[in-house]
């Protein structure tokens, strides 16, 4: 099937209701002729660099991470990793957070719709940029703008990747501008081939380091996405995810470097390509999340953060810690998100063999300020103590209403952060090398190989005890290593464990068939396009 590479502006209106960026005369943009035709530098600034303004965000449902009620929350609070307990009058929000945790989100959920609109908004902007880049290329020579084209194509693939992962049967625009759903498998194949094709035109520079490519999609970022897509090939190659069967990754093939490789071999090949570019584990796990973490040799793709240059927010620390906990740093807190009982069990909390990363990822028990002094409640006497195992879906009217749950730690505290700590200097980590090693490990085990070398490397870095690299242990290790990093939903789906019942979450009627492994296509979107059908089960 021929797929039109460029979505014309009108298609953005068909795909989502957020189309203000396509106003005829927006006041915050340079006039089109000046922006796209006056020089190569203005073409880059307006046709390429401007797209990176949307990787992070300030408002709800905007950005890949850092804000609430968007991509990150859909991938985190729908899982056994994190929960937002109702605390009296706090955090009920019309049942929103309980609905995420219970998988009872319905087809009219505003956050799901806003996430769809955000992702497709950036896809449409990429396509509009490609039109302008090609217009410039026709005047000045296509070779002049090839690098820009490849970079924008890669950005577009990344956004489609999130759409594919979250929504399954997503539309792709054809040459008559209708938004046809061509099946998850066809979209997956298209995206994989598209990213392979443009990756060679990307710089090999580090995206996480300050310089010309800071915060941009470079070749190692593309390799990471290709490895991730190959690892999830059994999920993405499946047009019917509710029939209790999947294709076998050993029989899903790609061409890599002129060789025909199956999904597991492909994942390993791209992981090895990242290693060859010089990425490695940091000796100190916590340095990846330090206040100034741009020098990390492990981080691959980050959202640049600077409280004076950017407006990207990082809400997750703020909304997790108790009010007095935030106040002890001179910052703020919303007393919300917590670890689940399942997460505590994986980390071994309360046992004699707690994982070394627990205290790097969570605040638990007696809370202390940066000077080591005990933080107190409002009376100035009673210590603030988090009670991890008292967490529940609703802790209202209990004595643990304000203190139930282990809270997010992960990122170092920037005492000079502004906006209650949400505008901080720690770059938000999206992709890092520890995940590469765990992807390769898993691909090897799924292929009947050992995977032990990569597994040991990740665990040895933090001084964790020896474990065998089995699939069950790999899933647990991904929780231990990547806690709070937004991967849990995808991991559980891949391992076939997303729809199971767990603490405070019974399995929904009919959910065993896997229909909740993707979100519903928003009803408002369906009403705007008669060519689209709802995902099964909704």
C-alpha cells in the first residue's frame, strides 16, 4: 500500500481537535515565507528545531514525560508499579486515578483523548515541516536539506511509535487524505522501515550532551527505538491482540545491514550498534539523575531542563512527596503518587534482601531533609514517616491518609529549582544504556541463549546479588532498574501480564483476552472520521 509521507494541514484537523498551531496568522511564528525560504538556518529553526519544543511540556497531557495525565501516566498508573491513592478530598479527581489503576477508563476519558491529540499534533507538524523542507530543497537542491528531512522523519516515527504502542490500530493518512486504519502490523512495518531508512542520515553525536545535537534525535536514539520495536515485535506485529495468540518473534524478520534477521537477532544487532558508539553504564547509578546530568555516559535521549531557558516541567517528584517533605527542601509537594505493594515486593522492601536501588528510587519510613534532620509534621514535633505497606486504592479516613505509600525519589533534589521544584536542572531521562543491556539480555533469552553477561552487568553496577537471567527475573529486573521511568505498561504487555489481577485491582470482565492492552480510540475522534473503527473490547 502506498502511504502518503506528508500530511497536509487539513489532515491535522481530521486527526485531532488541537489545530491551533495551524492558524492562518499565528502571532508567535515568523511569517511563513521568511521562516522557510529566506535561509537554511531559518529553515532549520522553524522546520526542525521548533518540533523539539514538544518533547517536554508545561501543561497536562503535553510532552513525553514531565507533565501529568499524558503518555507517562498512561504507561505508569495503569500498572502494578505505581498508584495514586485517594486521600480524603485529595486525588479522587472524579475517579480518574482509580480508573487508570483499575483499567476502567472508558471511551471518553479526557486524558486519553488529550494524549491522542498531542501525539497526532506533533505528527502533523512533522509532516508540515517536511513539505516546507522539500519546497526549499526544490529551490536549492535536495541534498542541501537531506539531513533535515531525515531528522524530521525520525521525530515523526518516534511519535507514531508511541501511538502504535498506546492505541494499536492507529490511522495513517493516504494520498486522498482519509485517515485509514491499515492494521497494527502494517503500521509497525512502515515505521520500522522508515526509521531504518532515515537513521543513516542522522548524526552519531550524543543527544544528551550540550552542543549542536543536545536534545535532538541522533543515530543512537534511532537505534534505541529500532531495538525497542524489535523487542516488542510480537505485540506490534499482531493485528488481533484479543484472540489469545501472538506471532513468534523467531519468525518475524527484518533486514539489517543486508542480513535477514529475526526479531530477537534484530534487537541484539541494534543494541550492539549503540554499544559500538561508546555508550556504557555509569559507575554510579544515581549520576544519571543528578541535578546536572548532561555528562552521563549512559543516558541516550533526555528532555533538556533549564529553569531559565525552557518551560518543560517535571511534576513527578513534586506530586509524590508530602507537603512538609517538599517544604523541608524549600520546595513544594502534593502528597500523591506512591509505590504499589507489588513494587515493594519486587524490591524486597521489609525483608533481609532489599534491592540496593530501593533507597535510590523511593522515600520510605522516616523522612529527613538534605542535612539529615528529621522532617516533622505541622506540630513541629511528630516525625513525618511514610508507611509503604499501608498503601491502598483509597486511604481516606485511615490514620495513614497522608502518609501511606513509598514516594518517588529517583531524581536528585535541585534546591534551586523554581515553581515548587517542577522547573529543575535535572534533564528528564527517556532512554538510557541500562535499558539497552536489558533489551539485549531479554532478546537472547527469548532466542534460547544465555543473556547472563548483560544481566550481570546491570546488577553488578549497583552491587545486587547474583540471579539467573530468566524471563521472570528479567521482568523483575526491569522494574528494579527502570522504576518510575515510564516503561512498566509496555513491559507487562510484552510479558503477557498487564491484564492480570493484583492488589486492589480485580481483573475486568472480559479483560483476559487482552483488550485493555491498548487504549480506546477516543469517541470524539471516531465521530470525526467515518473511516475509523474502535479497538476491540470497547
